[in-house]
C-alpha cells in the first residue's frame, strides 16, 4: 500500500485536486494507495506503508514549510520516499539543507548530473516553485536546471526529492520510483 | 479564501467554479473577450452569455476586451485580475485549465507577480471522467463550437448527455480527438448548473458552419425560473 501525503495548506483544500489527485492517477493501475494530509500522520501510520510520495502545493502555499516538525519521521524512515516540489523542500529541510530562492514556472530543461534509477538523460519538465534547496552533505544532487538543484537523493536511503512535477509531464519517473 | 474564477461560460470553467466553491469562497467572475479567433488563451463562442451566467450565479462579472495578440493579451488579463483584487479583495484565482501547460504557466506567472494564489481544480483530470462529472453535477451544457474532423454542424446546439459522451469517446479512439475538447476540437456553453438561481433559455440562435468547423451562436437568451 502506497501513502500519498497531501502537502496543501489544509486538509480537504482546493489544492487537493491539482497537486494530489494527478499523483494518484499516475499510480492507480500499479498499486493501492491511501491519501492522508501531512498534519494527521504519526510514526505508526508511516510504518504501515510500503512507500511514500509527498505531493507539491500551490506557489503561494508556504504553510507546510512552517510546520516542518511534522516531517521528523522522514529522518528515520527506511521506506522509499519521493518528495515532489514542496515534498523535496521538506526532505531537504529534514536533512539539514536550507531553502534557497529559485523561481521557476513552466517547462524547463533538466540536466542529469548523477546516474540514478529515476531518469537517465536531459529532459523537459513542468516547474512551479519559488524555492529550491542548498543540499547538505547527506544528499546527492541528481539533476539541475540552469538555476538550481532539481533532484536529490539521500546518500544512504531510498529517499528522493524532485523539484519539478512528474505527475504533470514525465509520469514514467513516478512509475520508476514504484519499481525501486 | 476569496477567489475570482476565470470564466469563459463553458463546462470547464463552470466545473472549476463548482469545485472551488465547495472548498473556498468564490467572490467574482472574470471574462476575457478576445477579438482574435485564433487566441490560445481566451477565444470562445458565446462569450457574451457570461453576462447572463453571472446574473444566474448572482456574482459580479469583470469583463475585459482584448485584441488577443500573443503576450499582449496577458497584460489585459493581468489588468482584469488586478481590478478584481482591487474591487473585490480577492486572494486568488481559479481556472478551468486541464492539460494546457501553455495557459497554466502564463496565469501562474501573473498571479505570482500579483502575489495571488492560483488553483486549477481540473488539472490533469481524465477527459471522459471530466465529461461524466459535468453530467453527475447536473450541468446543462451544449456544444457551441466544433473545429475538427469528423465533427460537423450536426453536433452544434446538442446537449452533452451520456450518449454524446459515448460518441465523443469513440471518436477519440478512432480519430484521436480529445473528448472534452482539450485540443480545441469542441467548445461548450453552460445553460444551467447547480449554483445557477435561474437557468438560461435560448430565444434565438444562428448556426454558421463550413465542413468540420462551425459555431452555434446564441443571438438572444434570457433567464427563466428553474
């Protein structure tokens, strides 16, 4: 069972349709999933799932970044995790990587800088963010745009973050995460 | 939060409005009237009907005329959104974008410049599902424009129902057209919806068509009791 974490400003928000449901539709034929808002998760809940996807949220939505303590479980999680956009920002903060201003909206060229199982060569992806992260030593940078890091992986765990939105364009990246 | 909906009078902007209204407060509508029939952003037949739809919804409508020249029309849209912010203190904008990264990117940029939230509640929604939801929610929608083979004038003015959805999906399989008109194959006009206090009755219309392209132009309409 997959857990999709809703990263929007509140449970049952209008952002759910745009940032959560397209992820669900990307994996619906592959495995059963549950959707939960980040504010209602406990460590015990996390252990019930085989892998976890953290959604993105709206450009103006900074709520989740002020409640980063809600993601302490990511630090000790041994399951595969994929953070998308705000999800990558949250993963970055948990592993000591501060946010770094980087505004990108629309289709952007992503250059792969480290071999990894999710993507293999340069590609174009849909972006909607005003911050990237400045990766700490715990994270490897897997891909970059001209402006900032676009994908990271924890050095010892199957924890990935992508700043772009693979649920909009490049859904195969989510499917490859499902195969890890 | 207080939202304005970018409202063209078709099924997508109406469905987006209904979804937004379930979660937040919809304060006003914004309609762009484009003189350019080729505009990727705004053009739609029967844009004038948005005046009646706004009255049916009992919501104020901000209308702005645009020449529809690429990128220039975005300045006009920005101005209309800015006016909604000034007049109705909106905090965000809702659109009916489903697949178009071109439209979504441009509207997101305008909202970001104005420090407004932006949501697309139909984003990446399966097109057959979108049509079915339109019906489930009780929208009365007619086809007001066709622009692709093998569609023709026989579709114009017809109401979208279960049978028509079946036909559109079959055309997708055979000819690759988008059943909900995402590629501009069809345009629609909403005549009734759950939040409408009254429904729209068409009094007079005109059909203009040429092969696989045509429009159902509403010339006269009125609000009547539901």
